[in-house]
């Protein structure tokens, strides 16, 4: 499957939240067009970081709601994610852990890049496997 473009955070928000029905319809049509063409749409890690923040801060999604939304996105066959394995690992850690999603993404990417330990001043993040508190 070839890639037919990349998505911005606001496009994924419309897909998940449907707070603007006309834009949600445009997103649905875009996905359908790419399915017909056997093309995927690419999603950057930075978009996923911003998406988690927007869902949590603007739309008051709980951790469980964010995880459900992200699981649905990752299962969407026409979407391709940058460092998908690191995102999946970060989601699993976020589900069980006490740190922010972003910290787990950073840690997962550091692990993928064989760049551990992940040094941090964040006490919650430092409790994750592979992280160390900088004192």
C-alpha cells in the first residue's frame, strides 16, 4: 500500500470526537478515497503526542478514553504510524504507569534507538523501566 499523504492532529480530532460534523464527514470521505486507491495516510509521532494532549486537555478524555481512541486509530488499516511499535509500547506503559503519555513515547523511542537510560527530572517517569532520575 502506498502513502497518499499525512494527517494533522485536527483531522484525527474530527475523526475521534465528531465535534464538527461537516469536517468529520470530510475526513470520512478522505479515508474512503484512500481505501479505494489502496493508499494509506501517514501519522507522525508528534501528531500522536499532540493528539493525546488535545483529547485530555480540551475534550477531558480520561486515560482509558485516550487508550481506546488510540487503539482504534492503530487498528485503522488505512493509517500508517511513524514508529508504530514505539507508540504501542508507550500506550501499554501509559495504561499501567503513572507518568504522562509523552514521557512513555520518549522512553519507547529511546529504547528503540538503543539510547537508554532515559534521563529525566520527572520522578513519575523515572520509575519506568529504562528511565533514571537525574539528581
